[in-house]
């Protein structure tokens, strides 16, 4: 079957959707909604990606970061951008769902990586 479910994978953390059929393609996780620089950067990324036609989710819930990371994995969103303490340097954590490594990228590098996937 060539349906999307045959290409959807999972692991012990949850689903891993292919880019083309994911409910959201990118999840921006805001670590501290009390830090203005983090909020501004998260909103900038959200608006920029939406303008690019990317289905993006901004997770600004008032819960621990681990809960947000776990929920991201359960849903199967292909790319996670974490906006945290590096926001002041214009950097984010970039993680692909199917990979274990997290990269520290500038905002421009992260957007370029995402653009290359779409």
C-alpha cells in the first residue's frame, strides 16, 4: 500500500511522520515564556515558517520542557526547534524526530535546514 500509514514509523517514544503528511512539520518549543527575548524569537520563527508555507506549531504551554519534548515525539512532528537560553545569541536547538542528535544552529541556519526539507 502506498498510503501514508505504510511510511509512518514509530519507536518507543511515539510516531514519526514523514514530512509530507505530518500534522505539523515543525514544532517550536518555547522554554521560558517570561523571557522576552525567547518569546520574540519563537514568534519570529513561527511567523517566518508560516509565511514559507510550513505547518508549524508553537508550544508555549506552561509545562516543563520534558513534557513538551515527550509530546512532540508522541505526535511525530518531524522537526523540533527549541527556543531557550541561547535565544540571546540568535541560536536555537534543532532536532529531527528520527535522529538522536541535537544541533545548535543560528536562526538563519535552522530556517535553511527546514527549507531544504520542504
